[in-house]
């Protein structure tokens, strides 16, 4: 009966509850002396949030983001915030030794990601860059929390500092205690042709140590792979989903590679979806690009169905969010687009709640008015209770002005976060003026679900 009630509720309108800024004033307002280019980092410029829900305590949410982002790939630190009351209140924390700001040696931590394993261990993955070297080098690092994100040990090095380590993401195992997985891409040289890899490491001891990196994929010299995400299927199979840009054909694709032995070896990737590679300029400011990082977002449903959302805009004034789906563990895929998206759209994040409802958040420019000096974006949400056959849409936040404040790093970062709850979703995203109060941008949290997404809904 409760399942039937939940399904009926998910078919109705979803609403936004507990919308609030969670980033607050920068803890590094005086800067971080000793970090290269620290004087150019912008206090209060927060970008690229990710979020996780702790399976061992469903009231425990953990978010992370880049803090005080500057124009020279500089970030004073990645911060973590935790909530133990369904997102009503949040406490921020730092990871000791992650960068110079927190007692380490890296000039610029970056690319934060967070996930929680089924045993309640919370995992953080990120990058630690030394931008004083030529070329700069970046290590892939990870930490873990045993108290829901309140405290963290100094990070372990997953991959040593190399030129080109980028776009990491970490995933806690939902079934194997102490197991977690991290994947990243490496752009070895800045010009084509290049050698580019997707690599993987795992921990089996709760994050204390990590296995030597193994190769997931290596494309042709005129292609790059980016933004790998690791999904754990109900069978235990690991699925690495990543984006590929082929500069010979001008085609962008979504790729999916499977591992049947918990990441020790990987089968050849298969193509899940494709679209032309576009680079769109701001129609009112042709010297500026519109946000289009091209990172996909992936999620797996309780029944094993895999969903991937990606940017599918075709011009600066018309857009789409594409969705591909696999019901056989990533072997074959079907494709569709979210209905009701007509304006330029970017940075989708997808998740599935415990009842199988699929949710997507994204930004689009449908409310932008040419000639008003603002680039107006809103955050939208759509959900489907029938595996993507039909969708209902709701407004989440905005309008926000993407021309307010610094324009680097795609204006709101390169990704946002969405996590499934028992019924509904927890979202984190970046907003600028007029919503941001502590610097040029703030990280916002929202619960999205039927009946306002309150605690009673989440307990169903």
C-alpha cells in the first residue's frame, strides 16, 4: 500500500522545500598566503557543488563545492557541509591538508565530489594542483568521514601529481562495506593529437589505501574522454560512464564501459548516445561563451535501469537536455529528450529516488530578455514515474544573472548536484545575483518532492 501511495504521489506535481544558501561567508576572507595567485582568487565565489545522502542515516546530507575560485585555475579550498536534519541546518568543515589553506602544500584544490557507502562511510574525491610548476601538475586525492561528514582525515593520494589529471568522481559501494571507487580523466598534452585516458582506483578498507590506477579507456589521438562517473549496478557490476569529444568527426558521444571484477579489468566501452560538438557564443557578447561544459550526469535506479543526462542544445537560442537509458546493465541504450525545454539549456544532474522516480535538474535561459544587460538563467526540475516515458516539470530557483560577477569557469562551474531520497530529491546548485549574498555566487540547497518534499514524504 505504501508503495502504491508513493507511486501516486510521484505522479503529481513536485514542489520545492527548504530552498536556502548553505555556503555562507568564506572561511578564507583574508586569503591563503603562500598559494600561487592567491591574490587573484575571488572571495565568496563558490562553484561546482555535489551532494550525497547517507544510506545509513537518511536525514544526513553531505555537500561539497569549490570555495573562492579565481581566474587562473585557482581555488582556495574545497569545502564540505553536512546536515543531520534533512537539510534544514548545515555545518561546514574543511579537509586538513587538502591545500595550503588547510595546512597542505597544493596551491589549488578542485573538482570536489562526495558519495556515501551503504555502511555509512562518506567519501570525498578531488584534485590537488601545484600551479607553480610548468606545466602545472595535479594529484587525485580522496578522504573519508566516519561521522556523516563532520570530520575528515588528511587526504590519501590516489594518483600522483601529473599534468592533465581532471574531472574526478567518487562512488561509495551500496553493498560492500569499506569499498569505494574513483575515476578520472587525464589530458596529457594540451594540443591535438593527444594521449588521453580514463583511469580508475578502488579502496577496500574504507578509504585508508587505494589501489594502483588501472586503465578504463583510451580514445584515438584526436579524441578526449572527460568526466567519468562510476555506477554500481544491483548485480555488483561497475559501469563507468563518460563523455567523449571526437574532433575529427565533430561528434560528441556518451560512452559506457563495464567491469565484472570490481574494477580490476574493464570491457571495451560501448556508445550510449551522440550529438554534434558545438561551442556557442553569447549572442549579446560574442567574445564570451555560453556555459557548456559538456559533462554528463549518470544514475542507477533500484531495478538496475541506468539513466544518463547530457547537454543537447543546438544553438544559443534553442536547447535540449538529452537522456539515454539502459535496462540491460549498459549493453544497449535508448535515447530521448526532456519535453518542454526550448531555450539554451546546460549542466543537467540526474538521480533516482528509492521508488524509481527519475529526477533531473538543469539551467536554461527561457526567461532571458535580450538587450537588458543580464544573462538570465533559472534552475528547473523534471520528474518521471514511468522510466522516462513522460515527465512533469517545476521551477526550482531563479532568475539569476550569469553576467553578475566573474565569468570564468563557465559562470556557475561545470556541474551541479542531485541525489535521490526515499521519495523525492536533494539538490545543490550555484546562483549569482540577486540570490547570492556572500560574494558573487552562493551554493543553494533544495528538497524537491511531492507535497513539498517534507520529512513525512521522505519516510515513505
